[in-house]
């Protein structure tokens, strides 16, 4: 019998002063059985950092050739493709060909080695941005994971303050590759 996804609900309030985006979202996130709380929370953070009315979560880890999050315009074209983790450079190249903008939020203990190994290969993509999230930050986010969450995220000057309950995590992504 196959394991089922675990469902997480998040009420999210976003104040993005850099982009002038202020909104509340009721989100349902499905955590694949092989997905960690850290990856789940990085996906939620990615939503907060790039939120818009058309941003949606992908179908998950078991679905190949699909973004973790994507923004699709009314004509069906992918405006923004967002992946978290350490994707294969071939997948990044394909995504760059399919979307107007591609962002990778890399994190974890292997993220720096992944970047050093693939920097030259992926840097040729003109519509690609790569952001590195510090390990201590993503571990702190993972500790906040709960089946029901109330989240506030404030973004200003490239920094994000991610608050859940009484705990606030400051997120300072390092821009490895600007789009």
C-alpha cells in the first residue's frame, strides 16, 4: 500500500514592500512521503517571496518536468518557474526554455557544493536566478512546520521575516546568480 501525502494548511499574510504586494492566502500544501519538513517550509517560503495572484504549487515530487511553484499567465504560458533544492542542470535548462523567468532556491548541506559543481553550466541561462538559503535558516523554518500554521511574512530590502506563532526567522537569501 502506497503512503499518502500529509496535508498542511497555512494561513499566510504577506507584506512585500520591495514589490508592493500585500495579501492574505489560505494555502494547502501536500508533503510527499519522501519530503522533509525543511523542503516543505522552503516551498512555503518560496511562495511568500514570490507571491502573486497566479502563483501556484506544482503537483509535487512525484511529478517530473513540473516546477515546485509556477506562475502561468491567462494564455497558458509559464511566466515564472520556481524550484527548490538542487535540481539537475538539464532540468534547469529545460525550465529556462519553457518559462520567462526561472528561480532556484537552493538550500541544505550540499547546496554550496552543488553550486560550485554546476555554476558554469547554469550561468549561461539569461532568465535564471539562483538564491542560496543558509542551513541554519532552513533548519529553523523546518522546526516551525505544523499541520495548521498562521504565518506572517514581511519582505523588505531583500530580507524576509518569517513569523509563525511566537517564533520569527530572519531570511537573508544570498543571490548567487541574478536573472
